[in-house]
C-alpha cells in the first residue's frame, strides 16, 4: 500500500474510504486535533492504532459517526444526550453512552467497557464516515502521552512513517480535543474539558455540568496525569522568567525578565481564549527545542475554553510517568 499525504479535498474522500475498508490506518483532520482513524469494527485495524501510538491497552478510543442517527446504531441515546447532540453536532462534544448489544464495535475500542465514546466531527471526516458507512475509531494522531497534533506536519514528525495515508486539512480550527461528557439523571458529568465550554453545555442542557474527580474517574482511564508532554519541562503560572527558559505567553502583559527568554510565543496577544486554544499544542511543540530546558507559561484565565487549556497545561507540567 502506497504511503501518501494528500490534501483533504472531496476528490480524496474515495481514497480514504478505500484505505479504511482495507483495514488500513488513515490520519484525518478534525476541527479539534488530527485523528488516527481505523474501522471500529475491525479488530486488526484497531490493534494497529494502539501499536502505532504505543497506547496503553486499557485506554479506550472515541468512535466517530456522521450524525445522530448513525450514533443510535451503536449506543443508547437518552433524551438529554439527544438534545445536546442535536445542538452541538457536528462539533467538539463526545458522549459516553451505553453500548448496544451486537453493535459490531470491536471490544478493543472500548477496552471491554460497556460504554462507548461517540462524537460527530466537523468537516471532511464526517463525509468520509458517511461514504464509508461504518464507525471510525480515532484517537489523537500522536504517540501516547505527547502533545496532540493540530497540523499535518506535527503528525508527520510524530507517527508519519507508520501511517499509509494522511489527509492534510491545514491547521485545526478549534485546536483542543473534544469535551467529553456523560449524562446522568439530573446532571451532566464532565470527564474532560475541551472544545465546547462548560457554560455552553449548561445553557443548552438546563442542568449543571459537574467535573468528575479525575482520580475516582476510572470511567475515563485515559485521564492520565502526565499527558500532552513536550520533552522540555513545563512551569506554570509564571510571574518571572529564569535562565534557559522559553516563554509561552498570553495577553498583552509580560512576565518579569521576559527579555531573558530564549524564545517567546504568544498564545493570543489580545487575550482571546479561543485563539489561544488554536495555538496551544502547536506552540508547545514549537518551543520544545533542544536548546530549551523548560517552557515557562504565563497564567491563562480559566473561563470558557480556558478550563480545557489549563487542564492540558497542568498535565503537560505533571511529573512524567516514564523516562
Ligand atoms: O477531539 C477529540 O476528541 C479527538 C479527535 C480525533 O476526535 N480525539 C481524542 O481521542 O482526543 P483520544 O483517544 O486522544 O482521547 C479519548 C479520551 C481518552 O481519554 C479515553 O480514556 C476517553 O476518551 N474515553 C474513550 N472511551 C471512553 C469510555 N467508554 N469511557 C470513558 N472514557 C472514555
Ligand atoms: Mg489524545
């Protein structure tokens, strides 16, 4: 099978579908981050995702569908989840829902859980799923534990040599992964903050969105503490820059001694939180250079997408689990 990077245009939908049908991996752009896709009903194909990412086998995958109707083939959709899907799909919101019996989803996808994570992504990916007419399992297209890719170059650097087809759709418009929720009786549980803010969900749901404690949340086994980690160390909420550091800035006011920084990238000079989300992973990767021992990060406000940005930053700064 030829190794190719093709533009994400409608002329290449057929090619992506052919690869998926043959059980091959395909990197696909989404509005959040690039996904490493495989036929979710094909165990051999799904196993390759885990192998390429070096992903722990206990960490389940999100299955991508073209719309709500397709989701209902695989999971039981309660009325509130339906309402939220109807409002936010296609878009960066993932639902954890009871898996249907005989869904055809390979058990490797759910790592044996009785629930399935489903999402309908924006853009060409959705058209590919519709043409394929089968669910596509796709985690972020990076090695496990590393910074998620928001452009095709980042994918290529990380896992490019191991994937037969990459569709290049340019930079991702949201830039941070989907929000993951689970609808309970009279509340919505937030498993991972992401591209749709808590406030947006609360407005449509009419219920509070509660953060599930990460350590009791075995329901989200992928919520490992150290994640999104560049090689350089990461120091958060800095007010002053030290020797040897690069600065990941936010807004118009600089930390003290910023002139010492080896390099500076500003997530959003005007303090726009959505703009900051689109740059976060790309800038972390760009500052992760050999001459930089540590990335110092200025405080990012927690409102809106700031919750997801801070979640990723805390994980990037967490003690590393492996060398
Ligand atoms: O924006 C996104 O969600 C991207 C794009 C490609 O769609 N995908 C993504 O996938 O971020 P991944 O594999 O990097 O993260 C999926 C998360 C993991 O933390 C996993 O533990 C959690 O979803 N997850 C998957 N299935 C689950 C389940 N049944 N219950 C709880 N958590 C689940
Ligand atoms: Mg990921």
